[in-house]
C-alpha cells in the first residue's frame, strides 16, 4: 500500500506557473485557463517541484513564516486538494 | 466607471484565426458566414510580428485557431515563434489533417496544449454533421497520437439538440481517450449556428438532462479530468459575460488581419475594425475606437446602466444583441430584464427543423 501522504506533488501536464513581468504577478497558465493565485496559494505553488510532499511543503512554510505547524497544516492540505481538483496539480 | 487609458489592463489572450479553410463543414461553426479566402490570408512575417507585439503587450496565451489552423503549412514556425516569446501556445483543431510526425514536430516546437473537437460519439452522426467521411474515426486516432506524444489534450464536445442524448457516452469516450480536460460546449447561436438554430437548439428537458450528466461526470472524474461546461445562454436568466467584456481580456485576429474584440464582432455595422497590417497591436488595444466602443459601462443603455450586474456580465453579448434585435447597443435579449427578451422566448417556442445549412465558402 502506498502512503498517500508521502506522494509528492507536481504540476499537471500543460500547467505552467510563472512570474509575469507585465503584471508583476505570479500566474498559473493552464489549458485554456489562467488565473492569478492569491498570496497563500502562490507560496505553496512556488514549492511544487515534483519532489516535495505535503509534509515538506508544510514544514517549509511553518519555518519561513514562523507559524505553528498545526495552524497551517489544515489550510495547506485543503489548498493542495483544491489545486488538484482544479487540475493544476497531480500526485 | 469610464474606460480611461490609465485603467486599461493588458489583454490576457490572443485568438489567432490563421485561416478560414477547413475540411469540415459543421453547421454551428463560429466563423462568420462570409469567409476569408486563402489569397487574403496574412503572411507568416505579419503573424510573427503580431505575436511579438502581443507578448510585449502582456498577452499570456495564444490560441491558434481557424478554420482549421493545420491547413497553414507554416503553423510549426508560428508555434515555435510564440513559444520562444514565452507565450502559452494552444492549438484548436479538428485533428483530421494531423499525423504522428506533425504532432511530434509541434511538440518539439513548444506547443503547450491541443484542443481537439468531437462532433459526436458515434461515427455516422459525427461524420454527417461535419460533412466529412471518416472524421470521427480519424479524431479518435489523432487523440491517441496526441496523448502518446505527451501533449495535454482537451476534448471539445460540441453539443446540440441532435447529439445531447449521447452526452454521457461522449464524455466517457473523451476520458477514455486520455483527455485531461473536457469542454462540453453547447453551440452558441451566431453566424452559421444562428442560421441553423431551429435544428440545433436543445429543449429545456434536454438541457436539464445534460446538466445532470455533467454534474455526475464531474463527480466521477474529480481530480482526474477537469470538465468545463459552456451552457446555451438562451436558457439563462442573465446574459453571459461575453469575452469577459468587450475589449477587456481578448483580441481576435481574423485570417486577413482584422483585430476584433470577439470573433463575431465583424457583423456589427458602423465600426471600422483596425488591421494589424496598418497599426500595432498596442495602438489597437489602447487607442482604437473599435475596442473602446463597448468597453466598460459608459455605453450601456438601461436596464444595464443601473444594474448591479453591469460589471459582472458587462451587458452580455453585443453580437447577440445585434443578431436578434438589429441593434448592437441594446441589452442582450437573453437577460430576463431586457426589453427584447420576448425574442428569446419566441426562439425557444420555434418549431424544430430538420434540415441544416452546412458551412461552406459562399461565392458572391
């Protein structure tokens, strides 16, 4: 049995996440869709590299933003699931 | 709110209609009734300049469309040019002229995504509505090649009165072919589709069934396939935010180089649409009278002008207002608050028709 929590996240095929100089904003480009993620989603998306798991993403954010891990874990997991449901991320 | 130049945001996307040539003859084609001939098409140097100007202007995505964009032999060079500029490149195609080698070359040129249209799930009605023998089988084969090539695939399922009963099977087919995104698109009633409206417009019962089919498929395919659903606005209470508002997000370039705020805008009389052969894209976006004509809310009549939805739906669709009322400045008749809404009610009450007018070049 694979441990779901240990599966890393990656961008779904056809999805690009890049900084747009014109708008000075991070943008998710996807098949016939694009959107500007809010600042929380942007910080999460910057950590998606095909290797980091949810735990690794949470650890990184907890350390950098000096926040209690438990406080942000639920938010991050919810946002990762939302990004999967919207076709932005895969695991 | 006025559409002052200072507040003007850059466009998000460019729809490049490379050609109106197409081997298919779908009677709901979004091209205008008056099609541009091959001799009048822009050359590659002009297209490359337009793409460069688009990227500079802030465009993020370019959709290569048509007609059938693969009918242009220089498509590969255009994709490579756009990808080199950092544009997200999308090919909107019927697929029937694609093969393994061309797909590999397109992927190598930097193509990001392919949208492949399907007219049905069964071969006979699919081929019949496209007026192209073998279209449906070719599309299935091309979908498999696209996926094998590693290119992300959207299956665009065009639906209407005649095939809505097979929507669930169409979605199953698209998911089975490996599409990561499915667009269920009800035909929109402009141009060719408007001429064929009585043969294509679904009944309310059909639409409600389709809504349930899409909901069920979204639940089943959640996390695996994204399903976008374009509804027929004739059954809506409020109009669609056509193109996300006139001159707000999109630029459409016709095969002969006319810049339009939407692909049907040429039907509107009294507007001199600018040509990319004469002006830069930034001048067209920022300064042309055509793009300013219905931008924002200042142009709006009542009931739009004082409506709390005016910056949600932007008054609906100008081309639809024109097509149905003869006046592009009126409120989109789809809105139940529109003075012309009875036109929609009358259309829904029209008796169904069987015969179709197929998309063809019409000699005048």
